[in-house]
């Protein structure tokens, strides 16, 4: 145990140990009720929400970039499970991998340990994806129950992840003062992009998502 503690605070393992300690302290504050487990959850906004006409061209490229980022985050289940749940599943394999790799390479250099963290982080992201996948349905059910209590049908939402009749996306709406994130699909052949305004018209129990259609507030 002493050897493990010594390795944990050695220079090449400081960053991974610091991340693990941060996660443990965060969940401790959640357990004792000082924080909600979604306090540090992801918050995304339309990339061109505040762009003027002169920024339209740049806003288009920013929009594509944000869409790519959101799709990448969705691949790793971010947005489908709370951020700190995902970070928790990343931090442990990252820490274990850092301890083992630096031990067996006899590395005591902070710089080399930092270099080792790059492949270790990538591997840990995929490990976290696998470990969090069983929780996606659990959190989807919890969100569905919360959404059912808030009655999203007939309310206007904002698209977070692009969606069509065949592509699952996400949308957010405010109900009873709280922001809800819903899994959605387009009810028709229309394609809705991030930032579009839509109306929640139905719930598809078989595919476990809400059906939305484009909505023009000016109409």
C-alpha cells in the first residue's frame, strides 16, 4: 500500500491521481448533499445563436464544427449519461493505466508521463464508453419519467443534436423551471439541425423517443 501511494504521488502520475481525487471529492460532496450529481453536466448551445449578419459565413463553419463535436460526444455517451458519471469511468482506468505503465517502464519523468497520458486517455475514453453503455438506458428512463411529469408534449424545444426520421437526435426544453434533454426523431421527412426550433408532438414508445416537427414561432 505504501508503494502504491508513493507511485500515485510520483511526478509522472500526478495528473491522473489529481483527476481521480477530484472525481472522488466530487462524488463525496454529492453523497453528503452539497452538490447535485448534474452540477457539472454538459451544457451546449447553438453555435450561431449570437452571430450577426457579418458573421454568417464564419457561423456556418462554426455550426459544422459544433455538430461534429456533438456527434463525437454522443458516440462516447456524453449527453446520454451525466458528465461526471462518464468522467468517473474515465479517471479510474486512466489512473490504473498510468500507474502500471510508468511502473513497468521505470519512468520517473513528468514530461514522459504526460506523453504517456495521451494514448492512455484515448484508451480510457473507449473503456468508459463500454462501461457507461448499460447506463444509457437507465438514465434515458429516468429522464423519460422526469419528462413525463413535466408533460413535454405540445411544447416548443430546441434541437441539440441533428435529427431526422431515421436519425436519433436530442432536443432541450424548459418545463417547470428545469431544462430537460429529450431523445427525439423528426416526425416527418424533415431534417432538423442543431439550433432549430421544433414542436414536440408525440412519444414513440417502441423507439423510446419523442417525435418533433419544425416550428416557426412567427407563424
